[in-house]
C-alpha cells in the first residue's frame, strides 16, 4: 500500500517526530580575521578546538587601514590560520591590491588559499586553488569563493598583476563537481549597488546564470533572502549549521562564534605580534610642533628632493592621510601617515621651455612643489627656466595616476625602486624636524 508524502509527514508530526533534527555540518566563517589580532586581540578566544563536523574559513588576509596587517603582508593572519586549524582562506580584493602575485604564489605553497576566479597575468598557466571539498557525515561538502562586482557579474577585470575572471563562468565549472552541498562565498568589490532592491535584482540575475545552484551563498548584503531555493546569508563572523529535519528538509541555524575549549598554542602568531609592536614603537624623530597639512606635505617634498638629487620635488594630493604631530615620531606614525606603503618615487626629465606648462598641470593634483623653497601657482610667474636645459623632477606615483596629462610635457621618466614611505623614514632619522631649513 502506498502512503502519500503528506500523510507520512502528518503521522510524523502527530507522533512528535517533528522535533527530530540531525546536524550534517557546521561552517565557521571568520570575517576580517586580522581584526582579531590587532583590534580586539581576542583570537585565542575565537580559535577554540575545532569540532569533527566543522569547516573553518578565514575570509581575507589583509585589511586596510590596519597598518600592522599591511606591514606583515598578511603573514599574521596566515600564521593564525595554521594555529586556528583553518581549512581554507578566501581571497578578497584588498588582498589582491596589497599582496603581489609573486608573494601570494609563495604563500600558496604553505597555506590553503582559494579563489575561484583569480589568475596571475604574468603566468597564465598558474592556477590558484579554486575550492575545497570535505566529507562529513557521509556527505560531500564543497566550498568555494569568488571576487565579484555584483553590478557587473559577468565582467572580468585587472588589478596589480591579477586577472579577476568572470565569476559566473568560473563557478559554473566548479559547481559541476560531485557534491551533496555547495557553498559559495562572494567577496564584493567596486560595484555601484545602492539599496536592497538593486541587490535582489542583481542576485536574482546572478543565480539565474548558474547551471547548478549552490545551497548557500554568503556575501555582504543588507538583507538575507532566499532566491529560487538558494539561501543568501550575510557575511559575518558566525557559525552556519545545516540540519536535516524529517530526513527531507534542510534547516539552517546561525550563531555567534563562542569559545568552547580554548587552545593555548599560538606561539608563531604571538611572535609576529611582538616583533611588529617592537618595530612600530621605535622612535625615529621628534617634532617640536604640530604641522598642518601644508607644512606636512612640504616637509615630505623636501625629503624626496633630499633623497635623490633633483631640481624639484612634488607631492600629490592623495598620497597622505594624516599630518605630522608634535612629540615623538615612531615608525607606526609614519605608516599611519602614508596611504600606499608600496608607492614609489617617479624620476622625470622636462625641458626648460616646457617647465611652466608642466608645473601648471602638476598643480592640478599637487599639494606641494619644492625647489629651493616651496613653490605655488602665484610664484610660478616669477620663475625663469633656461630653454633647452633638462630639469630633473621627482614625484610620487599617484601624481601620474591622478593626472596622466603630466606625461605630455616629459621627455623621459622612470619609476624608481625607492618608496615614499622609506624616504620619509630616512629623512626623519637623518634630519629630524628642527627648523624650516631642514
């Protein structure tokens, strides 16, 4: 005799079986793991002994503006990932922007870093690991992650030696893998979505383009939703547990990550923390007064001109985020001063007859130009340049990024190996901040 599913469910509910739940697995997501090290300093509490049915994921390696993270190039998080029994680390756009492809490839030899749609532009044959698969309770669990511009989900992009491939194309290849449950973590970048309605529209389109739908998608969204049977969950630090109820339905439970059985062995991570704090606390100079924005960038322009012999040095608007303050100046203060710790100096040659036009173009993006003294647009009309003489100018890279028209007046230029950050520290150590003649 055949019994319909509806009758079977009614019998099970009537007899009390509706409370029976069986946990299949737990996914623990640690969003912004670097914050556990440098902001809250509670990594030991979060990294409890891992459960047998648990998959543990770190989302992201580097997190600006945490300068300790930038200084360590992610080794703090990678070290903690080992000592925290992490199964995999998902790449974010911040990681691509701050870790060179050569360094990241070295990391991949020792750490389980994944991303579905990242390629090295220097070596197109090189493959990043695209997913992990775990067998838990006789079920195959597939986890992958991708970097996505949600407003252009089929687009590809380039950044600093990496190609961000069309995520839909790459995920369609990965989701064909044999698995009982499929989970996708999406890390957004540069999209123009403004509200939850737009999020829903683009997510529905994105999911419609996937040949095999994942069970769960995790990303930074304003509101959790379900689209065509796919659970869309917020990308928070949390545990996501999937249960089988009545052997028919999946049920998801989310919880905060709470310490259970604390581990004690964080030797490598603690050593990195100590060395970083010791280095950042070193005093390199003392300022007798607070410098305002103008005084700060003029001081930096002086340091650039002093570091490499030149006729003029310029500092452009977006290179710095703080001013020099009165009192002891420590290495961390310089890291907090500079926006891009990898930004280099650019060496240029300009003919005398082009100098006035060159400087006028430079003033559009420049905060400070320094020759023998600070130069502004008002002083430019009184300056005389020798025709056919070649003038040597040093600027920071952002000058060109902010205004490529500068290059129209340049006869020759080269990007040096000298970093702006190192130049400022060198000048502070050797010349300090004593008077206006530094």
